[in-house]
C-alpha cells in the first residue's frame, strides 16, 4: 500500500518501522522541523525524522499546514492509498484529510473517547484509571473525534510510569495500525458521552502540592516521569522527585513537613494525614540519587517545611 507517515516523537517511531518492515511503500514522511537542542543549541531533527533518514525515506518538515496550499497540493500529488498519523504535532486541514483514497488513520494513545488531546498517557495515570490503550481512528476535522477502527486495552499497573506505558503503547499502536490497513475494519462512531480532554502539559504541572493526598502525588510523580518531571522547592532551589511511593502518615502534621529526613529515608507529610516517601531525587546540575545518598549531601532535617504548590 502506498502511504504517507506523519509523526514526530519517539512514540511514532515503532509504527514507522513496522510499516516499512511489513512491505508498505512509504512515499513520504512528514515530521516537525528540526529545533535547537542540547548545550550547543544545534538544530536537531526529531526522532521520526532521524528514523526516516536511517530507513532511506524522503522527509518533509513544513512549519505549518493551515492555509499552506503548496503543501496541500504536494500531499495530494503523492497519490496515496492512506496516511498514518502518530503524534505529528500539526493539525491536518481538510484537503489533506481527504487526499488519500482511504483517508488518514491516527494512532491515538487512549481508549477514545476518553482522553482526547495532547497528553492522554499522563492523564490516564493522573486520574487513576485502571486501563488505557490504543485507538486507531479515522481522522476528521475535530480533535480526536473521528470514528474508531480498532481499539485494544492494556492495564495500568499500580507502579506504572508514563515512560513505561508510553513504550508499551507505542509498540501496540504499531501492531494495530498494520491490522487496520490489512483488515479495513468498518468505522464505528465514538460514543456521544464520556469524552474527556488531556491538555498539553507544562513544567509548572510538575510542581508538587503537598496539600494533596499521597496517592494523588504518587500518581503525579509517575505520570510526569520523565517529562515534565515533578519537583518541590527548598531554600529557593527546585529539587526534582524522580520516584516516590505512599507511606504511613502522621496525624496533625502540616502538609509539606519533612517527617523523616536525617537518615536513610525522606518522608513528607501530605494532605489528609497521609505521607509520601521520596526515593530518588535530583538537584539542579547534579546526578539523580537514591534518597539515602541525596540526604548525605543535602540535609533536610525532620520539621523542615518544603515548598510546593
């Protein structure tokens, strides 16, 4: 089948590789333009762009598609059977959606209509969902509103991080989109009720609010790992929390108070009389450390009140 592939981050790479391995003709790859990265701020291609170059595939990196007639015409001229889209980052206008013979298929990392939008994996963990999954969707002009072609659920483990779930769903998405292309399943409209939205995350979303209970904070640490990450402040210094787990609380302890911090364990009071044990931390410019090693170099005595939300 003659295809275009539109994607940018690591999540999309397994699908691109799977399409090529399955023998599909990928006529063009579309990816976000190279952006400055690293200490030298050198222009760096995104993961899909790099994978396409490794596979010997042509790549286009338009900065915009809306009102970009030249790109619409170039896309239509490819003579595509279908296009596969995975976390591309640009909204496809109607002329591009309608150009391929079988339209545009999107690999979405949730069980639609739950968690439409930019951050469905993180949203599912934050909400305490028991499961998530992949939906292969026939794209329309709405935001993740098109009819569904295939869905498959995966459980969210009690200690799952966004990175672990991301990797699992990326592989599942690659398998399901191959099935959708091969089987051409009939589209099923999304239910009218139950839609939720997962907005794009910012670094400020990682600020820990100690007034929340430990279970909610634990989910936030796992959901925002590795990006944007979670943090608290002490003496004006932001300290990243890379791993944590709920622990036994102490009645009456104000949220944000260090309950244990002078030895091997860093336990912080949270809302509702709960507590969170911080097990891996990182200071700016330093390496990540287990709590015991971190405390040997950065004292946080019991009774210290940590800043947060």
